[in-house]
C-alpha cells in the first residue's frame, strides 16, 4: 500500500504490534502497544496492527529465524538499529507474556499443547545435534526413552521418533525380543546386535530403546494324547535345566510340563504329535526304536502289540505308516509266511527264505523277522469243479477235483494257458454244436476274462462229440455227449475249423464239439451245361455220422477229416459239375433233380438211385439233397428264361380266365331261366292265393257283420297282433333275403325270387289262417249269441216276421204286396236274392240250432 494511502496515525492496543519501515535508513522497527504514534512521511507501515503471540500455560510454539539475544535476554541490534536474526534456526517458546514477532521471524508452529506421556508409555527420542540433557551429554544420533507419566517439553535438538507402549505379558506367555545393537537388557545381561531372547516375567514390559518385540509367544498346551517334537538350533540349556546340543531332537509330554513356551533356540517340528493307541486286536512295527538309554537303534524293527499307547520318538516311524490289525484266521483260512531273518519260532529254527503256513482258527501277530506272503482261503470244489495246483519245488502239476482244498506252503495255483480261439469259444454263450462264425466276431472284441487256475470244463451237447489231446501221453480221447469234459494239465481241445458261408469258405466256423447229425448244410455251386449255359445252383444236403455203436474206432474216425463240411461239399460239387456238363440246358432244366441225385448218390446194379452217399474216411453219410434254387449266371440267359416263364404263366392265366368266364356265363343263363320259370309259378300261386283271400274276405265280412262291437274290437286287436307277427316274419325273411342277395351277384336274383315266393306263400298261409281263425271266432261268437238267446227264442224271432206278414196279408186279403214311390227303381233280382238269403239264413240258423 502506498504511503499516501495509509493513515497518518498508527494506533495499537496493548496486545498488538506493527512493523514500520523507515525509507531513509531502510530499517524496519517494531511498534508495541499500547501506543499511538504519528507516522512520518518517510515511514511506511509494512505489517500490522497484528495480535501478539500468546502462549498459554502447558503450551508451546516454534519460531523460525528467531532474534538473537544477549545474556540478559535483550534483543541484539546492529548500528542501524536493525534486529539480528538467527537464520535457519528454530526456537521453542513456552508459556509467558505475549510477544511480538520481529521482522524476519516466522511462527512455524502456533501455540500447541505439550505432549502428556501417560503411564506404561514412553517416547523414543533422537538427538539431531549434540546437546546437554540435564547433565548428560547427548551426541547427534543418540536415542533414549522419555518414560511416562510426565509432560514432555520439546527441544529443537531432539526429535520424537515414535511412541512406545508397554506390552502386557500374560501368564503362560512370553515376549520374543531382539537387540538392534549391543546393549544390556532389563536384567543387566549384555546382548549382542541381532540376539534374541524371551521375556517370561508376567506384567507390563516396556522394551528398551534398542529392543524390538518380534512376537508374542503363546504356550503350546500338552495333553495325555498330545506331545511336542522339538529340535535344538544351537547348544543351550532349556527351561527345564537340560542341556541340549545343536541338532538334538526330543519330545515333550505332559510328564515334563503342561504347557510349553518355545524358546528362541528351539524349532518345533510337530506341535501336535498325536499319541498312538493300540487296542488288544492291533499291533504295529516301529522302525529305528529308542533303547532304554534314550539312544535310537537305527535300522532295527520293534513289534508293539496292544493294549498299549505311546508317542513316536524322533527318528521312529511306523512301518507302512499305519496300525495293523491282528490277523484273525477262520477255520478255512491260512497265512503263507516267509522268513526274512534267522530267528527261533517256538521249537523251530527259521532261516531266511523258509516258507510255512499258519492254519486257522487262531489269532496271529507276525514277528518282525518274517513277512506275510499272502492270506488265502480253502477252495471249495463241487464234483464238476477243479483247480490246477503246482508244486514250486518239483514243478509237478496236478488237478484237484470235487473236494475242499487248502494250498500247502510249497504249492501255488497254476494258470492253464489256452489258445485265443479256445478262449473265444469258451467265452461265447452261443458256442454249441453249430460252432461260432468267426466272420461275425469283432476284431477288437476280447473274450471275457476267466479264472485260469480253475479246471477248464465244457459240457458236451447232446448227440455230439469233443476230442481232447494229451501232449504228454500223446494220446487223444473223445467224450460223447451229453457229458462233461475237464481238461487235465497237459490236455488241449481239438478245435474244429469248418467251412461256412454260401458258397463255402474255409475256416469260417470254429467249434469245440462236433455234431453227429442228422443236420443239413447248404452250398452254392456254379455249373456249365454241354451247351455252355452257366448255372448257379443252391443245394442243401442232409447228413449224419454213421456211429451207432460209438466205439473207439468210431471216435477216432469222425475226427480224421478236420473240415468234413468243406470236404463233403467239394466232393458233391465235383460230381454235380460232371453230371451237368454232360447234359444240355433244356434237359437239365426238365430233369435237374434226377440228374443231381443220380450224380451224387450214384446207381446200383439195377439202375436205381442209391439212398446214401457215404464217406468211409470219417463215416459221414449224405442222406438227401434238396435243390433250393437254379439260376443262370449269364444275365441274358437269365432274362430269356424269365421271359419264357412269364409267357407260360400268362398263357395259363388267360386259359383259366376264359374257362372261368364261360362257366360263369353258363351258370348265369341257367339262373335267368330258372328265375323266369319261378316267376311264372309265383304269379300263378299268387293269383290263387289272392282269389282265396277274396273269398275269405267276403266270408269274413259276412261273419263280421254279425258280431257285436266288443267282439269286433277284440277280433281287430288279435288281427293286428297277427299282422304285426306277420310283418315281423316278413322283416326276418326280408333280412334273410337281403343277406343272401349280398353274398353273390348271380345268386342274388334267384334268392330274391325264392324269398318273394316264400313270402307270398307264407302271407297266403297267414291270411288263410287269419280267415280260418276269424271264422272260428265268428262261429264261436254266433254260437255264444245263439246260446245266450236260446233256440226257442230264435225260432220265435225267425217265425215272428213271416207270421206277422202272413197275418197282415191275410187281414188285407193279399197274397203279396210291393209299395214304392215311383221314383226309386227296384231291383227285383236283389230283392229276390235277399229274400232267398234270409230264408237260407233262417234255415242255416235252424240247422245250427239243431
């Protein structure tokens, strides 16, 4: 601010100050209140008025670049009255009267409360320059502690590095301390830089200035089932007064202490070493056990059996890493043992390599001088089961069958090898007398694993045979079916490799058993006629082996030919080809069966075809040949033959159709004639029936006219019932006629006419019956009326009219009279007929009454 803009009077309160610059001398001076001063023209107020710095009690502030003072505390100035400053220095000022800041002084830290150090707390101080601390000389870099409780007054020569709090050492715990440099600990022990030790004293512990708390060590609790495995890092005397050498290992159990605090010279290998508890039925083997003097016996083994509990000492280990159960053998079990070291087994001396068995029932704990080779059971065998047993000393192999067998110490189960084909046949469920088609067996299919130590047994199917060859005796035996084959140690099956497929191919079928037949086999052969027509013939042969007695000779002969199927098919095919080659196509086409049978079976002396074709080498008999198909190989020949067959079929079909059509037309004409004749007969009968009906209707009308209303009603009801029954019968007949009509077109018309004729006849019969019944009803009615009126009354009624007329005419003197009005004509014929009818009726009534 320019001088002209500042007030001329500077007024300061008692707690204020200001800085005034003298432009003539370029010196800034301090004005302290209370004061009122006129500002000169060459003076300039550069700062203020400003409140003086007031430091309350128990506070302090830091002033940077403080003024220099003499011994009396007065401010030092130069010749120009400019105050002298200690540049770069700092001054800590505590409670006192307010003070101004001289020009150049800076209040680095405003008034701040002093630090109060509570109990169990300390400040770590560091000297940043040499100083005298209450008679103690401190060099730059020295560190020390300011222990509480107390109020710390800071100094510019000292820096507070951090605050340290006392650590509470709980009972049963310890502090792990480390020296940062050579020092003496709280107990007066000299510690080297980096050295560590434990503080076990319970209570609050304030670490020294050169001590570092590495960690709080917690105790390890020991129980009856828990121990500690320790190792010494250096030679020292432990807490229990035992001197430990570097690298030494030992155990601490609950017998030594209940809790353990790890020392700095100890290494915990296993802080939770569990106890090993053995029950009565358990045992274990310990390697490198300790002796009674506490020394490990390296390489030795020790057997420990329950009931027992112990901890594994350093260096000891369980063989196999686990607790073993006492071997409990049943009555059918045994253990095979082998000695690994010389020892005395009861009364026997065992040498390494000895083998023996322990047979149950018993409990057995194997000593450390032997090993258990295996545990095995007795093998129960049925009469059809067995095993192969090999003596490992002599090498002899025997077959045990049909009893329970327990292997001896010098015996073992022997696995009998079989060829791959035999394994496949044994594992295939479909292996029977038909054999196994090897072309359908997958290349990667593996047979089901069998127990090779079991005796190989195969059931021989009915009417078949299996050959077994003994390689040691160089003999063979044949087992006829049904039977059971059990292979000896030196025996093998004779695998039959038969031809199969169509046409036959070698090695298609593998089989263990040979069927004795009767059976059939099918083959396809290609032949050529004398006129060079190539034909493909499919033949089926019925065969069997002629071994009725099943002797030893028969058994050896049937297996003389390995592939009897292929051999027989080749022999038959050669005969058929030779016979067909001598015949033309037409001749062979007409007489193929005779030619083939004669070629295969041959003819006897009389020229008849034989019944059997016998192979003497293996007694195979071909009993019949069936020609299933004959097809030309050449496509043109096949087409021509097919065309000719189709033409023949068409001709035969057309001939049969024409014959059937002619028969149908003839039958139709006959049916039409019969129908017309029947129609005429039906019409005649219908007219007769109609005439009779009309007569009966006339008679019925006459009879009905005599009945009363009640009788007429009952008669109508019965007539309606009869009509309904007649209609029902008509419906049934109509349904029958309709059914007959639907069966065939030709019979439909004839049956319809017959139904109509039957219907009319039945209807006429019903009408006649109805009329007869109506007449009977009227007769009964009239009879009842006559009986009700009485014969005398009727006679009197009949006679009353004529007598009255006679009397009337007699009175008039007239014989007869006719009265008319002259307008209505009279029919004298009807009148006469009526008179006659009345007379006739009267006569009939009179005769009925008689």
